[in-house]
C-alpha cells in the first residue's frame, strides 16, 4: 500500500510508530521499499555519505534533484521526502517555493524538508499553500553547524527548551505536515510529540517520538568517518563489502574469476586466427 501523508498521520493517531530511513539511490530505495519502510528521506546528509564533504553546506539543488529522482524511481510504496539544501530556501519565500517546486517536479518527491523554526515559518506557509507538503527539522539542524560550532544536542537548558517548544508549535501552525527532531533530550522530544498533532520523527531524540529516522550507511556500518552516539548498527555491511571486494581482487589475481559459469561460450569451432587472416587480404 502506498504511504501518503494521510496514512502517516493515521499512524500517529493509532499509536503505530513510523519508520524512516535515508536513501540516495535507486537500488537502496528499492530494497527499503521491499522491506516495508514507511518513508524515505533523501537527506542532504548525502553531502557526507555519498559525496565525501565534511558537512551539508556544499550540497546543491542539482545534487538533491538527481538523487531524489533516483530514489523516487525505486520507492513504489514509501513516501519520499527531499531535503531542501542550504541556501535554497533561506534567501527568500520566492526562492523557497521555486526550489520546493523543482524537487517535486524534477525529483518527483512527495514532500520537502527544511531546517528551522519560527524564522522559516513564512517559507513553510508559502510552500504548503503551493500544495507541497513540508516537513520541518528542529533541534540540531546540520545546516547551522557554523552557528552551533559543531554537531551538539539542543534544548538542554530551560530557555533552549522553551524556544524548541515554541518553534514546534509555530511550524505546525504554519502548516508543516511532520517534524524531525534531531539530538533533543528524550523527555523534551516526548513532550513535543504529545502537544503536536502532526507526527514527530526522532533522530537522537529517544523513543517518545512518533517515528524514527537513521542515516542508512550509519545503521549498516558503512560510514566510519563519524558515528553519533544515537546510531545503532543493525548490520555490519561495511565489513561484508570490504571482504567481498578483497575476495574479488584476489580471484582476479589468481585467475579464479571469471570461471566457465560466468563466461560466454561459442558452440562453433571457428579458428579465430584463420578468420583474422581475412583482414589482411
Ligand atoms: O540529511 C539528513 O539525513 C537528515 C536526517 C539526519 C534527519 O536531515
């Protein structure tokens, strides 16, 4: 069954947890879809996991469109959310609507996600009014890494907690259809999840949220540059891949690969040297 914004909101109402993972390509999205994931986020974390940047700042609209389109082709049932990259919505409400529209038209996303609270409410309202569902991202917002001075837990003191609560209420009022809460103390995330009618998706925000998201390379042990405390490794695919690559290299070197099973054979008995003689005359 196709997951839609209505089925996801229904999950919150029924107390059924919502599953979300990031994906950036067709094959991975197809595997997640077949496993029954509710939603796939084409996160701008692709800047780190796919493109090797140290943060998300350099990710472009073109990067996001091409990866979103690949994921959308692989996701038959999952609800696909595309991240709006740094400076694609902060500059103006007009830019925000135009770029959100590109992610829908060219990327075939089902919704867009942007970072921030009260300060981006005019953008959330305008994009929503253009019939594009918007997911808000609160707490540790990676595009603000240069303001935070690093990737840190947010909402720890009372003033910060109050700001987060106020941001959550405002983005809901502006029309956001979901909220990602990143690196937020669990009791605060649980409280926000209870006061909002829209679903909350936690990452490093405890199990009081309505759903959870992880970066897929983190949960599969495929990305070793940096592993946040909240990441649980569900499989060690990185090690399996490295072992398979090493075996491939060794079989090429020994001549064991390709064997007869993986080669094409002719049934005729043509003498190719004799055949090639024809080239000379
Ligand atoms: O870009 C991303 O992958 C994200 C998740 C970490 C929520 O925004």
